[in-house]
């Protein structure tokens, strides 16, 4: 008997006492493994995640969590050949496996990078600017994001056993939430192998990742308001989850990615001889055949101008004829098997439903030539292209989750948009056009109905990742039929797992909470200039108050001549006098900032290594000739870098004039040695 898959629960591997259900090789029908979760203590798993995994994760800063993800990505990449060898049993070709395995590992790398670059080396995130709530500034407000003491449960579909897990794990991990993974049974043997290698690596805190191999049973009964569920699968199962008491009344957060009748629209401007025509044909065929069409983002509806529908069908048919179908172990095979015989049966049923208003123009759902493989034991299906009758309803309601697309014609941009909207909400649409007016019109029409829109033309084709590729930095999800959920999208996905809270306090208390100096909080002016302090010595609130500097007309004239910035407000007294904002010659804003730097800088070699930027620069009051300026510079934020012997210091800079009025405010960014 083949191996019984195990669950990783409460710190150890669990093996069910029964024989389990067989999982079959998609191409050969041979038994790969068995699966069962009978006897698994789900309550103990949730408790272990909350009591062990959560505290361990939340004790780490975002940068430390990001570092762990990066190390994990490197570890998995080094051992990916093992995953490739097993992935073939899911029916996947080498190209399919790259999308799943390399795509999943790449997502880990992406979130690791974003966590380091875009999140603080802290455990909270500030959201937006400080809000002044009182007249004197003694009462202020700030929104913050903090980690929830809960569990992230992911229930995944069969089509991406690696990517599906890793793309959900990465943002939850960064957010400080431990994860319980429940993969779809058909391909769970690949997920189990990857989880086993993750656990063996010891790179993640214990309890931050657990695995259910088999039924999730009553798992949702164990969840509370601090927990969340991310589900990818059918709309039917999503409906069951939405009706669970924990979701309805218990505050469990549910995110859903469900059915999606994605479309690709060929613009009315495109002619058969245009490069966009070939791009469209290639894109449709790729989405029909990668993963044997078993992608939530695959193109199901091919929406084309009526005038060239025949040429589109001929071009698609010619390209599809080159797609060899069979056992993915054969290097000549371009499209492998569906994940299971049951899945093939589901696709055939969907095709029969489509045939109520459409005719098959390419392929045979019950026949076709295989380059290699057993047509009876293997879950093979040749690509199927259908043509919908005018006004057909089924293509907008029935999703064949396999290598099937339907050609639908339109006679104007408005009709194309209306046809796309009849899908009642989709993950992605693509528009192939080289006409800017068409692009804008169609995108504005599609946006309310789609989570992502790809505009493809000759200019971006070489770099485009294609219609069906969700990217870590862009949101993945869609409204309506697509589930209404949202994943990925860079740091948005991390914050999705966190709690946003408005904190009202005095500037000093808010500074203590956020770890970032707040306007109005205490400032320390000491004999030692802050630029003489290392990162270890600097403290939030350390301040330098500069001497004064009078800005002369000669300064302004010299700066104009030296830089070439001879804008009339700085050089033409008569014209400047007519300017309602200035009423005369004023200093260049950048002259003011330059002079300010000269006032606060400490020039000797020391811990400050470099100035690497200025953020949020605003000029508030014009500086005129013979005005006097001074600067107050305060340590606002300190961010040590885990991977370097220096860190980042953000300084609050306020330049004032002789009347004490602020003339410029900004943040100065420096790199400072740790010691």
C-alpha cells in the first residue's frame, strides 16, 4: 500500500489510524498516496497556533519575519528538483510546475523584500499622518496596525498545491499570524512534501505553520473573532463557509476566491496583420493549455469583433492543433492531464451545458489524440474551443475548469464591456489593443467587475507576465462571482491580516506607543550634537536647534545664476511683485533647504554615513530677502538594518523664520553606523 499522508499538528507529525482514501496519478491512474485526517485533534492545532506559534511570531519584528521568509525561499529553491519530480504526478508539465513551484517560491522572495523595504523594523505599522485633535496640539490621533492574536486558516484548491499555500503563508507570516494549511486532497501529496521540508528546515518559529492532510472537519468551530479563513475553491463550498455560525455571528474573517469567468477582449482597432492580433491568439492558447486550463485566472470567454471572428477562430484552431497532449513525463508533451478523473468529468459536464447555446469548433470532449498516456486511466482532455450563438447565456454562467474557451462576438466597445460584465465579477480581464481611447474606455467599463485588468500591446508584450499570472505586488481577487476576496497586492495583503486602531493621546504618550517622535512631544537638546551619536546612542527625541542665517538678495541672485533656476519670482522684481502669493522677490525653496542643511549639519567624520533622501517636503511661507531662518532637527524614527552594520534614521526638520513661522517642513533620511 502507498504512503499515508501525515498532518503536522501541535509540534509533531500525525498519522491517521485508518487506511485513508487513495490519491491517483493524474496521467497513469496509479496510486500515489492515501489521505486521511481521522483522529486529528483540531482544537489542539488551533490552541497550539495561538499559544505557541502566535507569540513566537509576534516577538519578531517585521524585518526579522522577512529575513525568515527569505531564508525559507532560498532553502526551497535549492531543493525544488524534488518538488518537480512529484509534481508530474498531478498531471503538470515542466512549464506547469514552474508556474506552481517557482511562482510560489518567488512570492516568498517578493514578500521578504517588501517586508524589509516597506515595513518598519518594529511590530506595528503607522497608517497615514498624525491628526491634530485639539487647538494647542496637546491632543493628537494616529492610526496604527497591530498583529491579531489569532490564526490564519487557508483552504486551498487542487490546481496550485505549492503556490496556493505559499502566497497565503507569506503575508500572514509577516503580519504575525500563524497558519494552518488545508490543501485539496487531489494534490495534497505535493503540499505535504513542501511542508515537510519547511518543518525540517527549522527556519520558521515552531507553531507558525501546521498542516491538515485530509478533511478539515469541524475546524471552523474552533475559530473566533481574531481568526481568519482564506478559501480558494468553488462557489458552492464558499457558500457553505459563509453560512457557518462562526462567520455569521462569531466574527471569523472569511476571504473567498471562487468561480471566475475571465475574459480576453480583442480591441476593435486590431487588424489581422497587427502584432496585437498574434499576441491575442498566443495569450488565449496559453491560458487554455497551461495547467490544462485549471487556473482560476484562465480565459473562459474570448470576446472578439464580429468582423474578424472567423480569422480569430482559424488562428486559434491552427495554434491549438500544435498542442500535444499526453503524459507530462514525455518531454514532447505540451499539455498534461487534468488533476483527476473526477475533474475531467466535471469539465465534460460543463461543456455539455455550454453546448446548449454554443458549438464546438475545435476538439472532442470524449476523444482526441494523445501523444503519450492512457486515455482511460489518465485524466486527459484535449483543448476545446466553442463558438457561442448571439445572445447565448451559458458562457456567462458556466465555468469549465479545464482547457476550454468560448468565442463570443461583439459589434462595439459598449457591447464588449457589457458582455464582460455578464460574468458577474471576475478575477482578471485582458484587453489587447493599441488604441489609447479604446484602452481607457474599456478599462473604465471593466474595472467595477474585475480585480485586475491587463492591457496588452506591442509595447509591453516583451515584459508582460501574461493574462493569467497573479503577481505578489498586485492584488489578486475579484468582486461578485469571483468571491469578493482579495489576496496579494504587496503590503496590502499583510495589513489585511492586521487590526487598524485609532489611538488618541498626548504627543509624548503617542511617541511611546508608536516608537516614532510625534510633533509636540518632548525634545532633548544636549551638548553632544546628534550627528556625533551612533545608532546605539541615538534616542527618539534627540534634537539640535540651529543658529540663525539671514537670507540676502545676493544669496538669491547667486543661487539663480549658479543653478540656472531663473524663475521670475526669484529674479524679476516687477513681475514678482505682481504675483499674488509672493508680492516681491523670494528665495528659491531649494535654497532654503540647502541653507538649512548648512545650519544643522555637523561636518566632521562620524557615525552619520550618508544622507539618502528627503521625504514630505513642503514649503509653507515664502522667504524674502533679509529674512532670517533657523532649523530644528529631531530624531523621529530609528530603524536598524538586520543585514548591515548601520541603520536608518529619520529626522523631523522644521525651518522657521524670524517670526517663528514655519517656512519649510520635511523629513531628512540618513544612514548611521550602529557603533
